[in-house]
C-alpha cells in the first residue's frame, strides 16, 4: 500500500480518480442490460452532440469543484 502523506495534491488526485471509477462503475453493476442499451444509443450520436455534452459535463464538474474548494 502506497502512503502519500507528504504530497497532499497527489493524494487528492488519486482519491478523485478512485471516486470517479466508483461512480462510473455503479450503473454497470446495478443495471448492465440498460447500460448496454444506453451505450448503443450513445454510439449513434453525432460527434458534435458528444462534444457539446462533454463540454457541458466538464463545465458543470468544474463548477462543482470550484464551489466545494472555495
């Protein structure tokens, strides 16, 4: 087990990545059939729709992090 007591920023980053992986995995664990269907629907979206969705999600995530950290 890695102990990163001195580098709080790295520790926070690794924690954030771990939490992201947990959140990403929950729908696949709870409803794999629905996720498979959802993924097939997402695959049919245009590149522009996916880019806009990604931009909105990044902006919302940035806003959440800003509100929590300030």
